[in-house]
């Protein structure tokens, strides 16, 4: 029942539905180089091939016409009977197959066969053309059904004509089967390639999303230390402030106590939220998060790894927000790591520009000079850098240079710092209180 249902869906359901043959794509290796008008004409190549096959079928039908008919009527019937099904494959492929079967049946019962009973030369070429075009336009299962119907048709016509022992039907069935098998294999291979390509695209998209989430998680972990440090300072200063004022009013002491309580509560909530994005095996770093002041240590490490790197600083060096310093350090670190992985033997240059509106970074490397090929990394370092820059509202470009190297440029906007008031002296009492509050925080 399943086989019968498949046969009905493939060869009977809407068999004469209008399905025009689409034009050929013109972005191939040869067609895309053609001039405009020739490229438009090249899109109709499949239609021209089908019309040529119909013309050849017409010639076969003319030379071996129906028996008992002569003159113009023989040319009209013998030629058109085998040419119309081929032309019909352009608009109604399944209907063209059934029309070809009808033409084969008619020529098999009335035509001149020679040694290929019940097939005439015109019906052989016509049916082969129809099977080929229809198989190319449909799926492999349709080709299998068409082959089965063709073999059954040949056996029936041979039996009716009294040539049941003839090898003509078996020979043509084998020949048609080989042709359809080759087309089906090509179809299956193309479908598999399209499926693999689609899966690769989906996998690449999912990998990019996962990389973005992982990078955002890393940023959240790192910035936690920065935010926690500032909140701890707020709590410490709020607790120590009443001790720096002689006989502070109760309202002032209560206000500072409220500030400290809110700062400690914010730290607690921050750690609770961060626990959701931390891995189970994550361990908080013992050392503070790096800044641009620690860049010399990073450059020394990459030099020991075999990467000649030069650092250039322009502008007045000043202290930037800790989040900007951390992100700038990580961006330089990732860019130099990419140079080590993908451009072995190349030199690098790190430029840091302190400008009025922010911080500029430029990391450029030359082409690979080592005989060792580039190592295969995760390929998502640029994604992480872009996430950090976007988080800070900056802009980033990454592109190849004219010399064959690679260049990463980043600008991170930084608002000018407000002038701070006079520093307050810290007495022994305040220092001890600050220390105690820091331990609690």
C-alpha cells in the first residue's frame, strides 16, 4: 500500500500540472564572464537543449514513420508523435512522460521496429530524452517509478506483437535503467551536498552565538572584579567617613551607614547574579585584573614566544576607567595571540593613542615568514574583541593590509574625568575601620 501510495503521488497526482522549466543560473565560472546580452541568452540554454532533442526526435520520426501511411501525413504523424512529448517536458514533465508512454505504445503497435521489438528508433530517442529531462527535474524516486513503468510497457507491447521472447525490451530496460541510475546518483549527491552545506551554515551560526555568549560571560566575570572593587571602596569610605569628622551629627552618621549597607547589599546581589553565568569549575583569580600598566609583561611573554613586537604610545598617558583598561589589554592580548597562531614568523606593532575623546588602539602584523603553516585556532578571536568594543560603545575594524598582513584598529570613547576634590586624610581609626569593612565585603 505504501508503494502504491508513492506511485500515485509521484506519477498520477497532478500529473499534468503546469511546472515550467526554470532558467539556468548565470553566476557560474563561464557564464558570469559573458557580456550582458549573451549572459541573458545563456540562461535559456536548458530550453534550447530540450528543443534540439525534440528536433532530433522529429527527424527520427520522419525517417521511420508509421506503417501504412505515406507522404506528408507520415511526416506529420510520425514526426510530431515523437517530438511533442519532448517539448512538453518544458512545462508539464510528468504529463510528458505519460504522453511519451502513449507515443511508445502507438509506435510499438503500428510502427516498424527492426531488430529492437517493440521499440522504434524514434520512440527510443524520444523516451530517452523524456526520461532524462524528467529525472533531472524531479527526485530519484520518480525516476525509479518511470523505469518500472517503462519496462512493464515494453513487456506488454512485445507480448501483444507476438515477440515475447525478444530481447529488445530487456535491452532497452537495462539501458534506460543505467541512464536513470546515473542521474539519480547525481541527484542524491547534490542533495547531500546541499544538506551538508545547510548544516554547516547552521552550525557556524550556532557556533558564533555560543562564542558570543561565552565571551560575554568572560567579560561579566572580569568586570565583576572591577565593579566589586569600586563597591568595596564605597562601603569602606562610607564606614570610615563618620570617624573623620569630629562630633558628626546623627543624621550624617545614619546616612553613611545607609550608604554602606546599600553597597554591601549590591555586592551580595552582584555575586549572586554572577554565580548564574559562572561555570562550576570556575575559580576567581587571585591577582587583580590586568590593565595597560601591565602591558610590558604581556609583550615580554610574546617576545619569548618568538614574536618581535614593538610598542608605540602617543598622547598624554592618563588613568582610564578600569573597564576600559581591562578591555584594551584583552584586545591587544587576543590580537597578538592571533598573530602567533596565523602569521608565524611575522613581526607586530602595537600602537596606543591617548586622545581627548577616548583611547585608540592599532595592532598590525606583517605576513607570515616561517615555513611552518598557521595553526588552527577556534577562529572566533575577532568575535570576542568586537563584543568588548561594542560593550564600551566603541568601533572596531579588522582587515588585511596591502603587504599581506593583518590590522586591527579600535577606538573606545572615554568621557573626561571630573576634577576630584581635595583628598581627605585617613587616620588610624579610619584605616582600621576600612580594613574591617573590606574583609566583610
